[in-house]
C-alpha cells in the first residue's frame, strides 16, 4: 500500500470516534413560556389546558397514560430554540389526542426521555444534538371544570 492510502486510512480512523460520539446535551427549560408562545402563535388553540406535574382537583381522567416522543431538526438552531420547537410539536400532539378523546386538559405531564420519568412543576427535559432535538412526555387526558 502506498503512502497516500495509509494516510487516507489514518484520517478515516480518526474520524470514526468523532462521528460515533454524537452530542446529546440535556436541558431543563421553562414549560409555561413555551405553552404561552404556542398559544400566542396560534399553534395551540386554547381549548386544551396543560398541567405540568399536577392534576387539578376534581379532574375526571379520560385516559390514564399517553406518551409522545417528538424529534425536530436542530441544525442551525440554538439548543433552546430547537427545544421550544420540539416541545410545541409534542403539545400539539397532546392537544389533538385530548380533543379526540373528549378531554379538555392534559394533566400530570412529566418528562419521559428514554422512559426515565422526571417530574418537575416548572421545567421540561429536552435533549439536543447537532442535528436533532427531542422531547418525550408522559401524561393523562382529563376533563376539568
């Protein structure tokens, strides 16, 4: 093998660890800000209320377990921007599921990334990489007054 082929082989071997170790940065970001942003932009219609890590008194549970695992393109976006987009996508899915089930609320919402439940009344968990950002949520659908 000539020197050019050995050099090329060496360069390719050096690139393998960089490609196989993709970035996966965990962020804990304010939930209510994203809900309000989606409402103001008209992405959520306001017919369904969202309750992070809580259930209002007197709520009638319609579906005791629903999950969503959304991903979005994070290329050329800040992690926070990609996380806002992917949470809005998850909220739209939950809103649609609630309406289809005759519910007007999504309650007891928890982060559920890789099936690890994280309960927090203020923040959601988002994982951002160089190309993809993801949010997974677990919740219940309910009728509230």
